[in-house]
């Protein structure tokens, strides 16, 4: 009498039938890989020129400020903002505890960061 197979035991050789053999890599995939490596290396080569490096840094800073990840300018002595909208318009938001312009009234959740970006 044959032993019954239990439901959780895998079938033998089932994977071979389910997953056919892969073909070897084509010339197109080699060219695509070479193009990707060339683009990365070419971008790094362009960054060795000081003028292009400065342009890249300026563009990255502009993008970070627009995205709200970076301030346009640091808070300076004498800065006083009545509301967070004024601080955001001036480009100094968010303002951290201990920096000029920080007030407890502007920090709604009392975590030390006034005028946090909207979520």
C-alpha cells in the first residue's frame, strides 16, 4: 500500500516544471548595462569641473528649499516674527529652540521646533 502524501509536503520536481530555464543574456542587456555605467561615470566626470559643481550645488539647494527640506536663510539676531507665515515667507522656518526668533508661542507641540513644515 502506498503512503499518502500530506497536504503540506511539497511535490518533487514541481519547481522545475513551474520555472522554465532562463535564457542567456542578450547583447541588448549588455549594451544597456554599459550605457548605465557610462552615464554614472560621465556624471561624475562632469562634477570635476568647478563651474559645473557650483551650478549643481546651487540647483540642489534651490530644489531643497522649494521642497521645504532646507531653509533659504538662517535666523539672524533681531529676527522677530509675529506668526509662522511671516517666518516662512522670509525663508527662516523652521526655527529651532535657542536660535534667534524662536518663541514658545510659535511652537505648537513644544518639541523645540517652531514653524514646522506642513504635513
